[in-house]
C-alpha cells in the first residue's frame, strides 16, 4: 500500500452541498461535497452497511456524518487537509480491514502531476475488498481541456472520460466504466 505523502493546499474545502451555475441556473454540484455522495447513493453505488474510504475528502466531517445517516461507515484520507497522524491511522485501519467502496470526489481533476494521480488511483485499488468499487467523480471546470492555476490551485478542466486510461492502467480496462452524465468513472477490483 502506498505510504502517507503530505502536501500543502491553500484553498478551503467544500462544506455541505456546493452549487454551480449551469445555463444561468444554480444547481447542486454532484462532483464534490454532499452532492457527490447524494448522487452516488441515488445511483445505488454506495450501499447501507458497507465501509467506504473517501480519498481527498477534505478537512471537514460532513460527508462522514451524511454517509452515517445512510448506514455507511466512512473514513477520510486527505494528505492535503488532514494531519499525518490521522492519515496514518486511516491507512492502518483500511490495510487491516479493506473497504467495500472508495470515493474520490473532484480530486483527480486537481492533481497536476501524472505520477501523483497514479499514486492516488493505486491507493484506491489497494484498499478495496475483492469485488469492491472505486468511484471517481470529476469536475470538468471550464471544459476547455486546458489545465490552469488559480490562487496556486490546479484545475485540469478535463471531463471524466479523459481519466479512463489512467484508471484502467491500474484496475484493468475491462474493470472500468464511464457514466458521463454523472461525471463518474467506476472501477471494479
């Protein structure tokens, strides 16, 4: 299993439901925050009485509480927003007791380095039970396909399908599917 790598991040995380504007209308963003979990629950991909690891889940525990209301045990690993000791504890827990699902909500699109993205995907793979699923939500930003930095933070501006190859490299091509309407790459171990 990959070790703990700590990074710095200078933007506050989403708390609760975040909103985006689409065609002049505000709507819940289904790629991050509670909107992502709500979408995954509605799709039946997160199920009651299971264990989930949320990689890159931020500094707040809103998602953990939200999933607990749906009888899902959740742990958060975030090398940007959580202290080393918490990340080490979470990794030790999931190493001794793998999880049924891994969520990565709006994380792949903010990692500007291919090797770091592969490490992120490999961590998801390594902590899953056989038959478990990793659920990668991707926010496509301005959808130009051109990565950019704002206030020192990267956004790839790429759609979910552009990450299929990277995920398939670790999970295998036959184990990866795209739900483009949900900005979601699903990978099965």
